[in-house]
């Protein structure tokens, strides 16, 4: 009996073909039923499915990956338990399951060694910096919860390296990520076409002038929705360049995928993600030595804008106006028409004042919203209720001081260096394209974080983990890891 179990566990895919798809269909159906009827049948579904998964998932934890992706996109609709400090969501179930069952899979296969990754030390010190900073934060408990969330996401990042060991598994992850992105983009386009789009609360709209209707997919925040599409566009663009000759069908599919994703991104009206997409695609073009890719993406955007103009000239005008506002930020600074952009600048200025008073260790994790009133610039619009910092780099400088900021720079350097190594080491065109795309996604996120401060974006951590998984797959055996 023990021999039978051992043989089953050693197989890379105990369920294949129709059996695997049927198993995934059962899981997806359980999620859908849980979202719609969770008050009545949630615990029954969890009980029945949980018992079955308890025995199956240690042998194939990777089947939880698409569900973790999906759960990340559910946002508010995925909340199971809501408390004052934190929420329990479907992502906690599937992400936590991914961690636990991947570790169980390692134990079943008697794998007790972990890959030596250059990101481990800077990531550890970054989390420790957040944790130490929370001790003297004006909201110590909230800072501690924030640190724990970051620590768990860090573990998930490392689990990706354990889980994804072959190019086939990389393809599995990329496929589900792009499939989810396309689904979200279609939902966003439908929302715009049927005018079922996102509007901020009326009071807030009147205060900051944020009256533009914005698609959100299944998200609550249009910027978070656009961030997912940004990552998918950059990755799909890299795969398009990496598609080998003779696979015209794949290029057509990827081109159509990019078109749909771009449409969803446009109707999100997310300026930060428009810039992030251009930055990520630009890096992909440079690393691939195919600068025509940038022109292709811009041509696609203009095509989508032309279609929108024919269907709704008003929306097309809003898109153009919002895009051009990116380049008039300082020219129209303090203008009532640019309150949203001006507030972001004021928040950065407040961060700088906090840093000057607490240069070494900062004010403490999650302390910015609490003591903002003490450092609020004199010209800050008093009627605007925003107190959250919208620039991650400024938030780190204010809350964790120069120590935390230098550790964050170290972490950034290690990720970029490791991504470049993965690109250099990859020989097969497909895996090289994935490495280029994931590095572009990481850079796109850094541009996005200049405007959103979304450090807890699940996809940021998971895609970075996949990048290191690719690096391990292509790493020469003679190469010795370093964390510099």
C-alpha cells in the first residue's frame, strides 16, 4: 500500500486530460456556488470538497493556482469574514491551501531542501523592517497585521518556486493568468457598454471631481482592476515576440488577446496603469530588440480609441483628456480640474516632511494616515478626505525611514538582477519570452506603485515568484546563488 501511494505521489500530474479538466470544473463550480450562496451552503461545500482535496492536493497542489488567481480578482465579493482589522477571503483559503499543500507535497517526496534564492535575505530584512517599524507605530496592531500579510505573501512568492519546476508548469500558470485577464477585460468592456460602471460615492465625486465612469471587472477599485490587465498585456506582448516561426495561429491568438486586454485597460481610465503598461512593454521591446512592439501597442490603443469614438464620442474625449492630463500635472498643479493629481503630490510632500523629522526609522508602519494632519501641506484641499499615501516609495521613506528605504532598494535591485539573469540564461525562445515578460511585469508594477502604493497586490507577489521559478528552471547547474 505504501509503495502504491509513493508511486502516485511521484507522478507530476496524477490527473491528466479530461480527468484534470473535470476536477477543475468541480472546483470552479464550488467557488461560484460559494460566492452566490455562501450563507447557505458554504460550509457544506467546504466540508465536502475539503475532505476530497485533503487527500488529493498533496499530490497535485498546482491545481489550486488558477483558483488563487481567480480568488484574487473577486475582491470585495470574495470576502467570507469581515473584521475591523482584516478580512478572510477566498484568496486566503486557496492561497493558504497552496502554501500548505505545496509543503505537504515536499514532505511526501522527502524534499527537505529549499532552492537557494537571492531574494531570500533582502525579502527577510524588508519584512523585519516592517515588523520592527510597527512596534513604534501610532497604530501598532494595524502595522503588525499589515506586516503579517506581507510575510504570508512572501511565503507564497517562495512557494511559487517550489510549485513551478518545469516549463510545462510555467505554461500552466501563464495560461490561467492570461485567461483571467481576458475574462476581466471582457467584463469591463461589457460594464462600459451597458453603463454598469464604477462610480465613487456622490459626496466624494463632488469633492474631487472624479465623475468619470470607470470599469472595474469584479474589482471594487478600477486601478486594481487595471493593474491586473497591465500585467497580462506585458506578458502577452512578450509571448507574442517569442512565438516561433511556423506558429502563426499562436501569434493571432496572442494579438487578439492583447486587443481585448487593451480595451479593458482603456475603459478603466487608470492613468497609472497606462503609464505602467508603456514602461513594461518598452522594457520588453528593449530586451527583445524589437522596438516595433511599442508602436504595435500604441497602434492597438489608437484603434480601440477609434472604435470607441465611433460608438461614443464622449467616452473617447474623456480618454484623451485623461491621458493628456498625465503630462500637464505640474503645469496645472493646484488647479481645481486636477485635484486628484495634485493631492498625490501633496501626499508625497507630507511624506518628505515626516522623513525629515524621523529620518532613520520613520514614523512606523501604517502610521501615515494617522499623523498626516500634523504634516499636511498648507495648500492641501481641506475638503478632500484622502489620507492614504498613493506613492509606495514615499510611504516607505516616511514610515520606515532611510533604513527601510535602503532595504527596499536592495530588494528591487535583487529582483531586477535575477530577472536579467533569467533572460540571459534562457535558451529556449518560449521560456526566454516568459522571463522577459515577467521582468517587464515587475517593472510595470514599480511604475504603478508610484501612483497607487498597492504593495499588497497579490499578483505582484505571485508573478515575482513565477519569475524566480523561471530563473531556477534555466539556472546553470554550476552557478552559485548570491544575494547581492
